[in-house]
C-alpha cells in the first residue's frame, strides 16, 4: 500500500443480524483476524440477509476490504471528529427535568 494507492484483500467473515425488541443491529466479524482502519471500506458479498422479528441470524460470507491509501487514512483521522459532530444533535431548553 502506497501513499496514494489503494489495495484490496478478501477475508472470510461472519455476519450477525439481530432483529429483536431489545436490539436492532448488524455486525461483521472477520474470521481471519483482519482489522479495518480509518478510511477503509468493506463490501460483504452474497444475497440480502433478512432476520424475522424476534430472531438473531448468523451467516458465513466473504468480504472485500478496500484499504485506504496513507493519504486517505491521514485525512480521515484529521477530519473524523468533525464528521462525528454532524451526527450529534444538541438541544437546549429552559425547562427543568424533574
């Protein structure tokens, strides 16, 4: 991986989808221990996974990890905090919560 070039790698993974009242989530765990760094992108291959309400579904899949270039990693680390702040919504009210 160079300063301006990206690289790709394929990794086996386990996709877990939870569709319960307590939790609505999707997680990908790489079975070969691969780590995703800032700026990297992950594409999981295969058809859509649908979990019926109240269940947790796990499937083994293959994923392609596109590694960010060194420049992209530096940019993501430098600007990541600003993008996170866009997700936060702040509200100020004169009411006192009891």
